[in-house]
């Protein structure tokens, strides 16, 4: 199978989530993604996740989630020899991806201007909390900090519980997807014209961009967004309702859907009640309407209402847990969860999720996430370093190599080739 990004080489210097999530998408699209990690512990996510034993092995479950299919080289950038190794790698790369604080790469003498001299075709993507300039340049930026600053927490929850963060790191995640899109777009131009690009991805701006409707209502309608819990501010009845067995999401956003809903719950009178007769009045009186529907929905459990409503054109869905949705045939039948040739604690198979879309051919199963530095030796040899020089670099702590590979003996490692078209000065 030929994947869309096959032949693209990415140097992934990033840590934890936003950058690695971006790199994971590029790797699954066929790019050769090489993690460049600190020899002293590597990516912080190696020590994060729900399984302490895996974290002790520097294979934390947070790391597992977004690093399958990548390689790992452990280099100390602060050492002169480490810088030179990295620059040699840059000459053969298409993309450099990093999520250090702004100006860190410049202070190391490895900023975009320096790298572009060695490889003018380079696409360089920097992910940071607030971008590469502005008054918040030096502020620390973790996902929850950005969620709060972006306004996302102010519209999450209801009047009694807001502000609330989302149940997963949404700002990091959205920034990673944004970066993958920006890089892929720049690669189209690079292939067509040979031009490199510097890309500046901000977690804050990526989050705000994803809040499009909320932001537009303020910018163009002079509305100050408010937390509405599980209600949909665009329509009613549209939100989460209580049934005779579990919560149920209903989105009767159109007049026909609303009228059908009233008939199905045996409350045809709600169609002619002046409080609920049209779309706007239902929004004004949404609390009263929700009370009426919650009472009517007690007659059946959520699963039965879900089937009945959907069969009659009223969008509805039960509120599932993560284990429940992962066990549904809709997810299992499309092979969203993949089993890798590796194990976690207790010899349980290691599993990851593929990107949220399918191609017209099946994705190849990726290699397991790399051990810290597992590809250091072979890449140094590819770059022209002999055994004695490699041993000296290890002795000085400039590089590190894994004691044992994650890749099973039967797996074929990707072929390493120096591409003639890359430029250096």
C-alpha cells in the first residue's frame, strides 16, 4: 500500500501531546517520523499514564497513545556534537516539528533560520501555547491553562458547575490536528515549488478557531456566550434528557422532528402549546419544555427511545461510557482499535486507535512505540559515524541507545536512504 505521505521524513522533537499527536497522524499517513529525544528520559509522556509499571519502563500509556509507528533517536542538543548530528539529520528531512517554549530552539542555535540554511526546502512547525510572539510569549502553557484562557471553560458546564475543563486535553489535541493539517498543506507546496515554510501553531488560537459558532455569535451578534450544560444553544429540544433508564441525547432541531417527537412520547399537546409552537419560542422556554419531556421519557429506557426516535427521523443517542462505545460493532467493525505486536503489563496486547478517518485501502498496522533511542545506532551509522565514534558519543552522554528494541525480530525496519535532492550549505 502506498500512503499519501510516503517518502516524507519528519524529525519530531516534540513532547507529551500536541506535537506527538500531530506526528502520529503524519506517521499513519505514511511519513517516516523520527522522534528526537533527550537521552535523559526522553519524552515526558513516557512516564505518564494509568499503568505505573509501564511508566517505569519508559513506555507510559500516554506515550503509547500517540507514538506508534515512529522511530527514536536520543541526542543531547546542548552538546556541540549533538547539534551537528541533528543538523545532518535536518539535511535529509522534509519536516521539523517541535513544541518547545518560544525561542528555545534559537537559544540552542537551531532556530528556523539556521536550519533553513542547511535545508531550504524544510517545513518547520513550532507548536506553542500562545504563538511565537505577543505579550504572552514567555508564559507557561499547559492544556488546562489554555482551556481557561481561551474561554472554552467559561461555556462548559452549566450555571452551577461552570467553569469546567473538558474530560480530555482538547486544546493540545486540536493544536496537534491543526499542525498536521498545516504541515500537510505546506508539503504540497514544497513538492510543487521546493519552497520551505515556517509554521506557527498556537494552542490558544487553535482552540478559539474550533469554537467557531460561539465566537461568531459574540463577534457578529454581540452575544456574551454562557454555559448551558448539555443544552444546545442553537435549538430546543436539543440536549440530554432523563429517561426511565439512563440519559439520552435528543436533537430535534427541525420543526418536523419536534412534532414527530411529541407524537412518539404521546404528548401531541406540546405541538400546539404556544410556549413551544415555533423554534424561537422553544428556545426561550427550553427549561419548561425539558421538564415536560423528561416526565414523558420516564416511560421507557434510553435504548428503547433511541431506537424508536431514530427509526422515525428524530436524531437520538444514548450517553455511553468509553468502554461501552469501544465495544460497539460500529467501532469494532471499522477496525478503529488496532492490536500491535507488543504487550503491556500482564501480557495484555498493546492497542492503539487509528486516525478518525479511513482511506480507500486498509491502514497497515504500525510498529509499536519506540524504546528511547532504539534507532540511534543505525541512524548514526547512516550519517557516517563509525563504531568507535558512536561509542565515544555514548560515553560522553551526547547520545543514548536502547538496550533492547521494541520492534520484534520478525518485523522489517524501514530502509534508510539519504535523498540526493536535499540541500545543505
